[in-house]
C-alpha cells in the first residue's frame, strides 16, 4: 500500500497559493529538505493549476541538479474535471470518480505519491482522510490573503513527527494524521 504525502510551502497565516514569495528564502538547507522528496521514485498527484504550472516550466529543465530529471520522468496523476488531456510526459488524467481512483492508487503496491501545491485537491484529500503525511515548510511571512491549506471549517488532528528550523527563519514541520 502506498503513502500519500502532501508537501507545501506555507506562510505563517496558512497561505499556500503561488509560492513565488518563498524564493527569497531559498538556500541549501531548503533545497536539501525538498530534495528528500524527490530522491526516490515517487509518483506525483497534482491538481490542474499546479500541473499546468509545472508543465510550463519543468520540460525545459532536463538536468538532475535542477530537479528536471525527476519531475519530467516521474509518473504524474493529474486530477481535473476540466482538462481534456494531460500531454506532459508520463501524465495520466483522473477526471471522474476522483476519490475512488485515488483510493485505488493508494491500495496498489508501488512508490509513494506526493502532492505539491494543489490547494483544492489537498483539501479534498484531507476531507476524505487520504493523506498519510504532511511535509510543511512554514515561512516567516504573513500574506493576508490567498488559498489556505485548510478550508474554512475543516478540522484535523495531526501528530507531529519531526521539526527542523533553518537559518532564515523557515521551519519544517512533518505531520501524520492522528487516526485514533
């Protein structure tokens, strides 16, 4: 059975939308933490917006150092009710029966699935108790508006597995659901 891992860049007020604001904090520490997520043979599970953003950037990067080799070759499951096709190499479109399809994927043997960004998809996965681990990088910034990790009214009990702090004030928090 596979794990479904969510990885996000978050502001202190929980905003995860368009993480370009995180670039000023990028350093070797953050790169090493993110590299842990791309060092194995994980599959990607992406929402439409994240998929389209990734597909616009990663195909031009073909080397291992930039992550291009990983992102271009990884199996990508794309969740969208509006896309008609997913042309980026090794992409599979999930259009219908989304929860059932993701549940089936989780029950298969194989590498873990990692969700980057994809706010709406993540909120759906959390609602249906499909997330096995969350790897959050929390940045010392308050953005005030944007898509949040947790939808209004959502409840979740998590177990803290690991914390790390980085030199520029960014904190890594790794959680698993408390499914008692």
